[in-house]
């Protein structure tokens, strides 16, 4: 009988019996041993754990030395290129090569980073030495922001330009343009901190990527004609990757197959077959078409629709009669949602199929694809009709919705312009508390402090400077803090915002259960807000139901007010006329107060207010757009035209722009030698 360790050929004497291979012994590890979790975290490819088992490797080695079905290199010599290609396609060898490639990639990346860090350190030392020769103003400007990446990049460019031009670094860095750029960096860092610098860095990084891509596209030229050696090597690599992709596809590794076919296409892009070699050109086209079609198929399998479309179109440029390329292009268009373009591809397949042996099969496939695409188009149309019907039911296209949307947009715009305020937290267990009588006495002290004439004038000025009631409430707490500080210290609270919050919480402990104390707190709040109480809270007042007057009616009222002022300009009756509170917040974006029912308005004691009223009548012929005025104001400042800037400022004042908003424009007008009277 034949021993189980010998084949039939060896038993019959046709071949020499091979010795039994020794058991596989894992080499001794000379470095640290890492766990699977660590390797996975570092991005190493994941492979079958049995590849690390010495027993499995020993059995696999024995099978490959005795069974040709397990070893495609059984009858090949080491000098044959196919021997090494087949060896690299073995699963355990492939895992080993991928791990080695990843290790090399990590090593090269680390070396590049190390080189960049070294260059950056050298650059910092060079810039530091160069800055010592600059003026004190430049050193103070650059010192706090020298660690920022955009500043380093800009100074690196300045150093390079100084070396190219042969100009001293201090002379070049202190030019007007470079000083302006550095000042922008410093202002951003002072106002926004590291977040602003990070934003600038992201913009600079994206700009660098775009410029590098543009430079790469400019340098991308058609390769020169390749030599026979280059052509042979390129086709050999392409054929190898084509076979690698087929092996991985049969194993079900679609991603690895797509990677192999991509490498094959890249190998062919680097060579160009001379026109004097028609046979090589034909073989080159066949290999390229096969790789592109395979790449399109794998991309479709992995839902990479755009890559599949690009590959199919490249095939059709080489051979427009390839029905597989047309069908894969149709599938890619379907995946991209371009359903209307699918029919042209299917019609082309029908015309190509005429006279071919597999015509029936091709027509059957195109018919199935047409029915599927038609069903998708019909379903899409039904969905669009249903959405349109629901939109009509919800009045999405009515004028009322446009008006409400515009109002909401204005409210969101105003809310976005408000600064973010972090409210301090107060521990409820350790905070200070008051007795009921103490809370009442403290409210009286606050009411007396809020009645101060200087503070009342500050509140009125704040109402004129802000744009809406939310902004007014936000800044009122800061304006009121100096008035509240003596009261807070007298009652044992901190003279800070935290103390104000503790005081409010201590008073609320009693107002929740005592109506009398609650009325006292409401009265104190009324004194705090003064004329602006109904504008902010709107507690049943007529002013809370404010509706904006039409532009013509508002201009008529403004003309009447102007006429009354002109008639009483030289009299002393103005001092006795009661001021109308609605004039303080008439410019708010979402006003909560209205004019008095009798149409009376506040009067002024200065001629500048009368002139401002005249300007309002002259420059407001109709509705205005605040965004357009703001854009025009910015352009006027950049242009440096005094008359244009003055006219635009008058428009801004008449449109309700606050003094804080146009402060920089007024300063620019003064720098240009203009006059800000009436603004």
C-alpha cells in the first residue's frame, strides 16, 4: 500500500520522493511586540488571525510543496516573473506585504514631519534674529502672534522674497502692505483669540491646496514617447495589476480589486506608445480598455458612481462600439440620479446589438433597465406633484408667507448680531439670602437709585444707540451695574454681576409667595426701564400693539413735526413739552412701541435735530434696504469721496442706523475733512 506521506507518482518511481518539510518555526522577535488593538489603532491592515499561527503556516507550507493546486508556482522557477507575482497574491503573503507597506508609509511620513519640524525650528530662529533688527513697533506687533501658523507662513514668504530680491528683511517686512497684513492678524488675535487664528489658518490652508492643485494642473503635460524598455515595464505592471484585480474579485474582495485596477490605469498613464509600433499600440489599447471597464464595474459595485461614469466615458473615447461600457455608463447615470440621460445609452446598445450573436440577451437587458428607469421617473414625478400640492395647501407661495419670512429673517439677523453672553452660575445652597422686610427695603433703595437723573439720561441714550429690545435689555444690565453697586455692598452682596444674580434670586424667594412684594418688585422694574418699560415688556399698553406705518404716512407725520419745530424754534415752550418715549425706539428693527394716538412727538432744543429732520424728508423718497445702505457705506469709505460718504451717512441715519453702527464711518468722514453736523 502507498504511504499517506507519498504521492502515487513517488510510489511508482516516476519521481524522487521529497523529504518532509520541517515544522515552521517563528523567527525570534528582535523588537517590541504590539497587540492587535494597537496595530488597528495605528491603521495597519486587518488580516486573518490564523496567519500568525505557526501550526497553520507549517501545514500551509507542506501543502504548497506537495500539491500543485495549492501552489501555482509548483512548476515555475524563481527566475520567472510570474513566480513572484503568484507568491504576492497568496493571502498570507499579501497581508505581510500590506503590513510592510504600511510600516514604510508611517516611517516616511514620520521622517517628513521630522524634517518639517526641523525646518520650522530653523526658520523660527532665523526670523527671531531678523526681528531683532526691526523697529520696536514691528517687534511689539509680531511678538504675541509669532506662534500662529498663518503668521509663520507669511513671514516665511517675506524671508524668501528678501533673499530673492537682495533686500534686508527689516526693510521688506516694514512696508505698508506687510504691515497691513500683520495688523489684520494682530487685530483678529486680539478680538477673537485662538478661534480667529484657527479660522484664518483654515482659509489659508484651503487656499494653499487650491493653488497647489492649479500648479499641478499646469505642470500636467502629455508624456513623451516611451522607450521600448519603459513600454515593456509599463505593460508588465498593468498586466500584473489586471490579474491581481481579477484574483481579488473572484475572492469577493471588491475594494482590493478596485485598488489594483486603479494602479493598473495609473501605470498606463505614465507611458506613451510611439506611432511607429502599431502592434504595441493595439495591445496597449486592449489592456487599457480592459482595466477601465473593470474599474467601472468595481466602482458600480461599491456605489462610486462618478468614478464609474468617468471610467466608462474613457472607454468610449477609445471604442464607442463597446456595449459593456455603454451599459455601465447607464448604470452610473442611474446612480447619480440623471435618469433622463439613461435612455440615450440604452438606445446606443440596441443599435450596437444589431447583427451580433448575443442580440437577444442585450435587448433583454436593456428592456429590463428601461422599465426600471421608467418606474423611477414616474415615482419621482408623483413625489414632486405631491410636494407641490402640499405646498399649495400650506400657502408656501403666498404673499403673507413672504412677508412673515422677511420678518423672521430680520429677527434672525438681529439676533445673530447680538454678542454671546455667558451667565454666571450661582450655587443655590451657598448663595446669600434676605428676609421679607429686607427684600422690601432693598427694593426701595434700588428704586431710589434708579431715579437718578444721570442714570435716566444714560438709559435714554442706550435706547437711541441700540437696534432692538433684545440688545437694549442686554446692555441695560451693564449700564445699571454702577448704580447698583452701592446698594449691593450695603446689603452684603458682591458688587459684580454675580452679586446682581444673587440679589435677584434672594428677592424672588419672597415675590413668589407675597403679592404685595411682587407689586413692589414690578414697580422697581418700571423705574429701572423708565420710558422703555412698555416698549420692552408691552404689558397691556397701546404701544405693545405697534404696527409699522406706511412710508408715505410716516413722511407726512415727519413733515408736520418739522413744521411745528420750525414755528417754535425761537420760543421757550420747548422746555415744557413732555418728551414722547416712542421717539427713543422708533428705529428699532422690530419695534414694540408706537406713537401716541394724537400723533404728538417729542421736540428738540437744538437746530441740529431740525436739520436732521429735513434730511430725513429729502433722502427718503421711498422704502430703503438696510443691507444696500450698509454696502454703499462700505464702498464710500473705501473710495474716500467726502460728498458720497456724507450722503450715504445721511441715508443711514434716516434709515434708523444707530450711532454705534456708523461710528467708524463718521470717523472716516472726519479724517477726510468732512463735516458730521446733523449726523
